[in-house]
C-alpha cells in the first residue's frame, strides 16, 4: 500500500479553514493566522469594530533602567495580555527602546504616553509606526487671562489629546500634573495644556493656571476630551471644562471656561471608600464611574476593587426654579462595556462585537500607584508599582441581584517601572 503523505496545512478545505478563526478570539492570533498563506488570510474575518477594543499592557516585574538618551535602533520586547483569550500573552517587539519607562496613558491609533525618566522625558509614542513626539517637561503657570510666568518642572500624572496627532486638525494635549514632586512634599495637582506640532519636533512648554477655579482644596482625578472641550473631574465630583480659544506657547493662553457644580450625593454605605473616579463618554453623554473598596472597622482594608458605581449627569429644577446638576446612579449598563482608566476611558457596545461572547460590565486595571509621585522618585530596587487588581465587574440580573468579578492576573508581582495601561489599537 502506498504511503499516505500528510496534507499541507495550506491545502485544508475552505469549510475547515473558516472554523479555525472562530476558535481564536484573540486578534493577535488572527494576525498570525493571516500570515500563513493567501487562503488562510482570506479565511480570517475582518470585523469592523472588534479591532478597536483595548488591549491590556502589563509591565514585566523588573527591567533594566533606560539609558537617556535612548540608544538608536535598540530593540525591546513588550508583553500584551489578551482579555479575549483568557489572558494569553503575546510578546511584541517595540523598535523604540522604552525599557524602564513609566506608562501614564494612551490614545486611539496605537499611541502611548510615557515618561522615559519616570518623572521627566515625557514622550508620545506610536507602537505601530514608531513615530514619537516630545511632550512638556515644564509648565508656565499664571492666572487665567494673564501673561504666564517662567517655566517650572512638572510631572504628568494623566493626559489626553483633542484629536489624533496625525490628522490635519490642530491637536492639543491636556494633562493633570504635579508641580511639587520632592519626597515628603504636599501633593499639588494642576492643569496643563500644550499644542502638538507634527512639523516641529521641539519639546513644548505646557501652560496652565494657578488654582483649579472650583475648590482650592480639591484634587483633579481625571481628564477627558468631550464635545470639543477638555473636561476635568475633581475628587469633590465637580467638573470644569476648558475650550482652547487662543494658544501662543510661552506667551498667552486664552480659554473658554465652563464650571459644573454638582449637588453633593448622599453616600449609599458608610463602609465603602471611593478610591478613584473616572469620566467616560458613552452614547453621547458624560458618565462618572466610581471605584470602591470595602472598609470594615477593626479589619485590614483590602485595596483591591470591591465594587463600582456608574452615574450620569442630570439636570433638575429646585424649588427656586434654578437648574441643579446631580449625579444619578445607573442601575445597569444596558449592553455597554466601559474600559476605565485615567485620561483614556472608553465605552463600547456589546452588539458591535457579535460572536465573541462579550458581556457588558466595567473593565478595569490596577492604577492604585499609577499617579503616585512618591513611587516614581524611588530608586528602581525600591520602586513598587502594583498591577494585580485587573478584571471585569458586572451586575448579574438575577433575583436577588448580585455582583460578578472576573479578575485577571491576581498573582502578578509588583513592577519597578510602571503600572498597566489600556493600549488603544
């Protein structure tokens, strides 16, 4: 009998080929499959929305400190964890050496914000193209509507953009920054703005204001670009929006300011502590997401997320006929997926990703130490960023209703250079 030779993989019947990608929820696996041959490339579906979902970028526990300036053409590996495939790991090459850099944000299209020197050498890097822009290390601070003062050093805690830097529209950046980053000094957060000039790769100087124009004792928690303006959320749950009207670097900053004062909420439970607040745009409206931990007197408090609450902005008329703003809690998400992180929260519809078993909920990552300057300034052997509090939280519609946590990588060690971020491909 003649020996039966194994059939080449490229000659698999078409009806079998189309079944393979259905068993591969991870988009990176789709890319690898597409590269086998033309027939395999044809068999891989091209979903219009799935490629937009964030990837979880986790740092390694330790890395060699980055030499400044970076060595040209140096290579390093980065690990991306796919939440679609139960946390499978993909090691991808990054052409620009970012080893030891602190990640503090991301933007759609493959852009990540990082500080090559932990508290300085702020940079915007595109992981698809390796294109990068220098970001401000200093800020000129003054009063609203007046000429600014000499620049002083700053640390960017979280940041976002008004648009992609590769479009023809004018691109501005906005950030929450710390101006007092010496050890044991009192934290002092401020706002900062700058123009991103694709034709001129000089490092810009940010511009900002003294005071937060809402409450001198409150801290800024999050920033988002929404309906043409940068919206900043404070820990007192008020919102201030800045629309940039005129910007001349180092000379003048003119903005339109809108302040939104919210009526204080009554706490649901005295045994919970709010550890973070986020802004996210969803279905055209602005939502506030609160991250909670449970506090029991006499017991050790776990800093891992214990629950989440989502609120929408509402307007009411009080007894005097004046408009009052309130945060009204949403009892459910109605088939939405909220990926939350400071400066980069995003909302997606479950209906846009059929066939992959997605469920609505709040997808979160460990940002407990992401904006902690006291951690950034430590020497690498003693620097500790946490990154084991990642997962998905959702409300299960049963009687009685219950909360459901799916946690990812709870046994991960601490990192000596960065917290995790959502990568927005």
